[in-house]
């Protein structure tokens, strides 16, 4: 999932999650913000929050939801918020 943040100072945010290997990456303008491997989790929603921009600051939050049972075999909805407004959604 890729989305844009900002008007005057525009940035590209990309979210990627591989359910098979558990690799999760978030990049801003090609620079890594989050790069991790997730094998197991007790929570059904995982969130990542970070700021984007230098002169035009925006708060970005990405939420990934998962099912309780057989999560690796089901779609995992992902929602992206910029300054509290939903700007993108996809399924991992």
C-alpha cells in the first residue's frame, strides 16, 4: 500500500507486509521507518505512528488488524491515517 502525505511538501509512504515470512516494512520517500519481522502477536491490532515532513509536519498512523484464529490464512486489513483522517486502506 502506498499513499501520499502533504500538500506543499509531499512525501510518499509505503507499507508492505509479507504474511508468509512475517516481514513488515514502512518507508517514507524510500527511507526505512520500520523494518521488522513479526512471527506471533497476542493483540489483534498493531499500530505504528510517526511524523512526516520538515516544514509541513503531519502525524501518520498505520493500523494492521488480524483475525484471532488462522490469521495467516485470512485477509488482514490495513488502514492509514494522516492527522487522524483515513487516507488509504488495503489488505495484507
